[in-house]
């Protein structure tokens, strides 16, 4: 089974990565393609209040966090639907496509790399919108971080 992971975030760059994956892997019968979205970190209001939480406060906080995660998953539904439509229009069969959301991440690049390695994916496809140069350093790009730390993975960067 050829396992391909496509990282998506709803951006135009991710849309180009989806189109690329659909064109490159269309018609492969032994394909398993996973669309991966990493939710943003929890908002600061969910963090520690500077004191030990009581049992009731912990339960209340967990309920609020669970509602936030549910809402974020609902927000991502149109993004996944659009990606699925795009892939199926390019010849990927719906049963070959899986979806995955990571919601406990503090760093998107690390989460994507962990999923790629732990999931045994042969190829990682992602979009890149650009990068910023400050002096001699490049900063700010999840894609740049993945390229720097992605030794041992086949990484397709679509720009």
C-alpha cells in the first residue's frame, strides 16, 4: 500500500498541494491518501490561571476545551469536503481518502512530522506560501521547519 500524507490548512497553498497530490497519485489502486489538519494551539484563556485548579474548575475547563475542539472540527468540515471533491475529481477514489485532525499540538511542523513517521507514510505533500529572511536566517514557515527536520521522508513541497 502506497501511503501518502497531505497536510492541509485551508490556505491557497494547501489547495495547490491537494491538486498536486490528486494529479500525481490518480489511478493508483494501492493508494491510501490521508488529509491531515493540525488545529491551532488552544487559546490562552484555556491555560493555567496561575493557581491550582479545584476539581470543579478542572472539569469546567475540560468541558470548555472539549466544546472548543468540537467547534474547530465543525469549522474544518468545509475544508475537508473541498479537498475530497478536488481529489475525487482528479481520479482518487473516495475510499482511498482518509481524514485526520490533530488537536493537541503545540507545533504544527512537529505534529506533521510525527504523523508522517509514526503512520509509515511514504510521501508527505504540503504547500508553501513563502518564507521571510531576516539577516541570514529564514523564519516563520512550517514548511521550512519540516524540510529541515524531515530527514528520511520523501517530501513534496508545492508552491
